[in-house]
C-alpha cells in the first residue's frame, strides 16, 4: 500500500534545490507526485542503487523502483548515465594510445597528488552541496567517485567552455595524459577481491545502432578508459532495456536484475553506465548478542526513538579532531587494513554540528585526517575503544542538476551552450543527473550497492565513541586514496 508524504515533508521537498531527495527506511512506501519533482519515486522493497545522467530533449517522469536483497555483508552501487540525443570533437590523438604506458610511468608524485587532491575536493564539495540541498533531517548516501568517473568520460567527449568547466569542477590536471593515467591507476587500484573485501568497478557505453559514436571517441573510451561500447536499438525499448539490465545484473552478481524500465530509455540515444560493487566484512565483527535497543537523539538532544545499537571494544583508530569539532573513528574492513568506514560524530551540545562539519570538511585535509588516525592507533596500541554504532539502512534518490550547477557545471546542461561534439555528430546535452544509492550496515559488515587540529584523548581510560546522535560516515580506500561512498545518518530507523 502506497502512502503519500506528509504535507510538511511534501512542502520541504518542494523547496529542495536539487529537485528531490527521498530517504526512507525498509518497509515503508512513499509516492511523490510528479508535480514536486522530475521523478516519480515509488519505494517498495529497496532494490539497489542507480545513477542516471540524462541527456535529452525535454524532461520526462522516471518511475524509479529498487529492491534490497538479503545479502550478508555486501555493498553494491550501480550508476547509469543516460544521454538523449537533442541534436556534434574528434578526440583524435592517436599517438596517446601507443604511449599510454609511458604516460602512466611518467606521472610524478606532484602530479599524482594533484589528481588525488582534485578528486578529493570534488568528492567533499559534492557531498557538502548535496547534504545542504537535501535538508538537515534526512538520511543520505551517495557515491561521489561514481559520479566523478562518469563525468570524466563526459569531459573526454567535450570541447570549449564545456570542457573547461568539467576540468575545473572535477579537479583534473591540464595535461590530458596525466588525467588518463591517473584515472586508469585509480580504476586498477579499486579492483579488490579477497575473502572478506571485494571492490569491482566496471563501465560500458550503450549507443544507438542507428546513431553510431564518432570513431575517435569510441576508440578513446575502449582503449584508454577500458570502457567497452555496445550497440543496441533504442527504437526497440523492450530489447534495449533487457540488454542494459542483463549487463547490470551480470556486473552486480545478480543483486540488481531489473534496474531499468522501458520508460527510462524514452528519448535516450546513448547510455553511459558504471557499477561500483563493494563487499565489506568488518575486520572485527560486532557480536550480535551485545546489540541492544537504545535511544537515539537529534542534534538538539531530543529523543528520536530507539535503535538497534551494536557494541564492540577493540583497537580502533580514534581522534578528537579540533578542526572538525568532532570525534572521528576508523572501522576497518577485512584483513588487509585497506578499506574502512570513517565515522565523524559531532561533540555534544553543538547545534547544527553536522552542517559545521560539512562546511569544514573540504578545508580539512582528508589525507591528513587519515594519517592522524593511523598515528592515533600507534599511540593507543594495546588500548581498546568502546564503540557503539547503530544498525542503519539508508536509501537515497536525488536529481543532481542544481548541485552540479552550483559547483560550476552550467554549459553542459544548456541545450545551446553544451559542446559534446566529440561524442556524436548529433547535438546532445545533459538534461538530467539522477543518482540512487543504498547502504546497509549491520554486525557482519556493510551493504551498499561508497596532525594539525587532531588531539589524542586522555589515555587514562579507554575512549568512548557512542554514535547515538546524527553522524557522518565515509567509506575510504587507502591504496587509491579514494572516497567510494559518503553519507549522513539523522535517524537510523
């Protein structure tokens, strides 16, 4: 049975700058009328996640359904990029393909740092702007890296001012070879497959067999970005939907079998898709027998309700960060100490403290924060941290246009200004960016289909990290220095 949103929430969603953000718990159903958003959202059982960048002629309603699958300790995220031809670059540098290996070798450390910093800045700014646009009282999860990776392909197929805006917003170096080499290095580094942690990042371009891609762009996508191109007939929506859904199903290990609806491909002539698939089991699993029902509070200290609070004591990295005015803990996945969830909990008594952290986070060097956590773990060696973290399940759904426009991407959304001529001889522009993500955290692990200013706490007693009020979380990969997922929990229920 479907339930309409309450008038209060409905009014707030109408005022949400990004068009719509829906965050609901399992078991609830909501329907948002098309009046308040380009999307008509129906939440049944959460089905997974999707990301759409829609290029096209005119807005149309997309009916989004998603279902959560009972998978123990799995995280998966699927991102789709839809282009609709509205109605023409030749990427053209043939030699770069021959010496891309040398390009990777010549990426010096300053250039690596520059690319990494650009990605980090994009990630944290996108996270901040999305949370601000969504409103303070909603749960949220997104994969900034997924959006960044798709936009890099879009940058490769752009010219002029459109290209400049994408380069600036994405934080790309001016040397194209360094961008490609850095992209491939991150792509390769993110491929992880162990008994306890698995990360897969795949991508594909689906184009209309009647409207082929420009040959240079197709070659660049396939050889430099390892992105296969697949021709389908968009004039046969049933067949096109099946082909794309089969690709998604294959690359999410069957967890998302029916991602697209036929109407999702209305007016589409080109689809760029990627899938980020993450399995994470805690290095130190929580004991289910220690999970209890406890109160959860809002930022004003008022009780929101009771939640299932997990409990653990272990040698977690922990800092009391002065710059963020928050306690920060690192909860690692697997045996490799490579991927981890970073949880940021505002200190007691700070109203609007989540907003304060988000405002300071882009200025706070995240890599330095990771180093501070590593240092704290060595300082606390032998000491246990008293950790309490609620189970939570968050599904988010957003139209990202205004957020990206706020960050500086304007021409690509403008039918007259967008220059994506390297991709197709037809005039195309970005009409809509839709991002969908889901994360589930329990005792076994996570399911999601993402020095200065730091102070060590008094070592006379074990530090406590009790996440019984709104907090921020980030899933981070140390090897590639990439934030895969980021989110906020206002109410675990």
